């Protein structure tokens, strides 16, 4: 069974940093692209970032470019999202999502990030 | 990249059919056959219901179907059931390793 378990969310002050992790199991992690998608509570989904299966390529939504960095450790089967210069509008549930041929398919349960003073 | 456009809500009685539209542009829906649909119940993670415009993952009931015409995709739920009451989101590949989601549609079973 595919499992994606996010961790690392919490309360952080504006301008602060946080690193999210996503532990994968139940599939060959190194074969898949991976996404981060976020959702403001009560609002819609927003694609945040993508990383290639071997980590050689990444892309970001304009709203986080230059502030967020996606990375992965295939040996540890773990996906990361380093978030710097956090703003109130970054407050959301962050989901780790596996990609299957240009379609995000399997989702973790999410981790809540709250940016507030 | 602008969000895809979905109706805020649709409703139907048990057994009826409802359709949810998702309108984009030639830069996303119209340019690629990589449209997916997700069901999200309150407090839960989204679940993939349709991918590649029309394909159903294993375990998804066949009352869920997808289609596309031009830059508009649609999800149809036939034989609406109480457990189908949820939020539904469309998503499209938008080129250059970007993806875009719709704003979401709340389906209410009357």
C-alpha cells in the first residue's frame, strides 16, 4: 500500500523558516516524480513544486519561487520542502503527492503550516 | 498561471446525474490530455478519481466518468449516492512542468 507521511509543520513567525518532510513507503520512491501541493483551510488546492525522480530537475509556482526549495533523498525515501522567508499567505496544509505520468495520484494526509506572529 | 474555473456548487437527488465543468485555456486543458479529478471529504486528503481525462483508477466506481471538449473538461457522476457528497477539484498539466488546479466544486446530495 502506498503511504506518504508528512511531518514538520507548525507555527512559525513571518520571515521565519521551516522544513517539511515526507516519508514514502509501499512503492519504489526513486522511480517517481513528486509534488508539494498546499491548501488554505476551507479553500482550494494550489500546486507548489515538483521534483524529478532523480532530483535533477525542479520547478516552482511563481508565488514561492526563490523562497522554497524542494529536494529528495532516494536512499531514505524522503521528500523535503525547505521554506524560507515565510509569509502569512503561506499558511496552509501542505500535501506530499506522488506523480504518475503528469497526474498527481497518491496524496499524504498533509501537515499544517501556520505563519503568524 | 490562473486557476481553472469550476462552478462553486452543484446538487442532485440520489440516483440522478450531475456534471461538473472545469474551464481552462489552450495553455492547459486545451493543450494536453493530462486532466485529473479529485474528491475531497471534509478533513481528508484529496483522492484521485479520474486521470488522463477519462481513465478511472482501480477501485473508483464506474459511475464516475470524465470527458473533455476543447479547453473545458467535465466530471460526471451518474447514479448519485450519499457518499458522493464532497468537494471535487480538477487539475491540468500546464506545460513547462507546471500544474494548475480548479477552485473546487461542492457537490450536495439532496
